């Protein structure tokens, strides 16, 4: 699988010598896809308003239901083509900042592993 590579530090498309860089491996593709999936808000994309995580509808609320939020994240991650399973999932929720640090390991269809750590 290939996709246009997005620099994770700048969120810009990478162009080298007038060529658009593509993802170089399945691990790079799925790591980028995971970041995009977890960063997309439901209703954000006008072509499919059902696409994305329901941050405003179910997550950015007073007294959020953390187990329900975890199931939302896990379902979205498992929907990524090439991800076989998720292990070592952990959600560290901070009620003062209303921010979560989620960490998990993706096991790919190829058997390879990707360690993910993301603030949401």
C-alpha cells in the first residue's frame, strides 16, 4: 500500500527533487494512516460527514465515558486495512486538561508491530 507521505513534524507533503514522496513501507503507511484516523473529526470532511471520530459529539463532553471512548478509538483503528489486532492499549485521561494519551501496539497482517503513542 502506498500513500502520499506527510511529514509527521510539519504535517506537510514531502517533495524531493520535484517528486512527491510516497510511503516507503507498510509500517510507514499504517503509522501515517493511524495518525490520520485519530486526527479526523466526524463531520470535518464535506464529502463524507460520517467519516472520523465523534470528538464533539461523544468525547469532548463533561464527564466523558472513558470505556466508551476507548471502544470508539479501538474500532476506528481496527478499521484500518492491514491492522490485524491491537495489544497493550492504554488510555491515560487527564480530567483537568481533558486530554488523553493513548498508547498501543498495532499487530499488522504481516506480523510486524507498530508502537503508537498519541495525544488526543
